[in-house]
C-alpha cells in the first residue's frame, strides 16, 4: 500500500506539468502571423504557459478576460522568458512588458485591458511591434 501511495505522489507532479490542450487561433500583427493558444477561462488563465520548456517562435498564448480591467501577469512556475502585450477591447496593444522566468513579479497593463498575448521574450521588439499596433484575429474583436 505504501508503495502505491508513493508512486501516486511521484506521478502527480508529472501529470500537473503536462501542457493544457487549448484551442488555437491565428492572429496577426501586420504581416506577422501568430499561432496562439486561447486561455479564456479561469483555470486555463491561471495555468498559462507554466512548466513548458520550449515554444515555437511564432507561437504564444492569448488570455481573454471577462472584462476590461487592470490585468497583471506573473511568471510563477513558468520556465520560458516571455514578453506580454496587454491589449484593449479594440485589439490595440496598450503596453508590452518583458518577464523573467520563475518570478512572482507583477507585470501590469497601463490601463484596463481585455486581452494579454504572451510570446517568447523579445518577439514584439524584434518585429517593431509596440503600443498602438493592432492585433488582428482576436475572437470577438471586429476587424
């Protein structure tokens, strides 16, 4: 019996670290295509990109919040360095923040945002994507 309990406990962290299976949408920032997993409920937003060791260069995660508010992100249990773009109801980037892995520092929108898009760190800067840039393809945002 003890062996069974020990094996169950040993397997639990591995199960918790499996990537979520989320829907994927194609977004664009001008000519740049993005394949973004969609985290639209509380559980998927809380897990985000935790425990992932790699992410393709044009892949990311789009967080959809219920309301436009002062959204903040952190990097607890997140292994990848990321950049986050906070986006308003119209699909326009408010601000972009770089985030260090495995930290609990808060990175917040400069004004109420409805969306956040996490990409590999430096992705936005390398493409000249900054505040004022419109992200196309966000579910619920009219073109």
